[in-house]
C-alpha cells in the first residue's frame, strides 16, 4: 500500500525538534509496516548515536561530533532537518528508520558542482554496520527517488568506487545505468521516475 510522505511537516512530540522542509513525495510504502525515510527525529536518539558510533569506528573517523550531538540531540536534529549547505550546494538529509531503530542516512544534493559531477553526485547514503546485508540500501535509494523528483530532479548522478560491488548492485537494482568508469569511480545515471527494485 502506498502512502504519501510529507516533508513539509513539523515533527511532533514535546521532546522533539521542530523541522520544516518543503518537499512532498510518494514513498511507495506503508510506513506503519516497514522501514521508511523520514526527516531526522529525536525518537531514534539511542540507535542513531549507537549506529553512527559503530560506523565511525569501522571507518576510523572522528567521533567528536557524536559527543556534541549527544549533548544536545534536539538541537542537532533541528539543524539536520533543515536544508543545509554542504559541498557548496543545498542538501536535504533523510533518515531511514524502522520504529525506534535508525538504519541509515540519505543525503540529497539539490544540484551538482564540477567536483560533485566527478565524484559524489546527487545522492549519498550509508547503512550502519549492524543493519547491512538486508536490502536496506536498495530500499533507501528507491524511497529517495520520489523526494528527489519533488525537488525537481528528473535524473540523478550517483557515483561509487568501481570495486564497491554492493553499492553498484543497489544502484542497478533501482534502474541506474552505468555511464562510464573514470579514475576508479563508477558513474551511474538514475531516473527519478518509479522503478521497483
């Protein structure tokens, strides 16, 4: 059963941050029965912090930002809910959740710079380590396409390492077409019109 997910919303709840982003899309999911993309929310605080800590440890990257997020998670979420500027472009951040469990993040870049056209593209996503290998990334990308379409994007550039077989399968399962491989980066074009993975 399809449901319309509105990103023109104020996240409810007394302890929750207030978020407003002007995007409405049809996710093609029954949000009550399966994991789905939403605006960042305080309702997944514990699993978000745990999952992103596991990701940072696996990647051997800095974790200081997580301590700051934990100290004021409501403020952290409020900042993540709005359209922000990263990589020199406006971006929308969505979290993939299944009730209280945070599974991963999708970043939608509203346009490309020359650097993003070489590496990065319109979409970035990751699944936290304990939720990998279950098809979540495929569903995350599928559910992100209507949000991209609502932003006026009709075709998405998605790049990944040439040897990242898992990510390549995710992109291809969603209708991505390999344009070419440049300097070890596989460049895919993906229409935002619906394609069932």
